[in-house]
């Protein structure tokens, strides 16, 4: 299984035809868009990114759904780690030494 992340095209890197700057969860990254050369991307378009390569063009609703799913996975993981930490450390309260 591979993981793709949605990103929105901000601009194209002028030095080359296969690089673009995208916004991914508020962070700007430069990615390779060479695999989508026939999709005629424009700023504002959404793409699915895997290991730095745009592998598919997406519509906005697909991108938003994908981002919501990933955020939910992150929250579930964080909640799981917090619960495990609390369970592990609930018995280790300092005891008075006599």
C-alpha cells in the first residue's frame, strides 16, 4: 500500500517544465509534475503526491476528503499513544520512602 497526499499547485518553477511548488497542509514544497504533463495543470489545481511526484490530478472535493481522512488518522494515532502512555504511567506514581 502506498500513501498519497493532496497538494494544491501554487506556481510552476520557471527553470524547468516538470517542477511545481504546491501547498501541502500549509507547507510549500517543490514536486515533480512530469507524469501529469498531458493534464495541463494550472495554479489552483489539486494533485495527488507520492514521494515527491504528482501522480494524478484531483478535484477539490477529492482533495478535501483525502486531507480530512489523513487528519483523522493522525488524531487517532495521537489519541492511541496518549492512552497507552497514561495506562503505562498510571501505576508509577512516586511512593514515599520510609
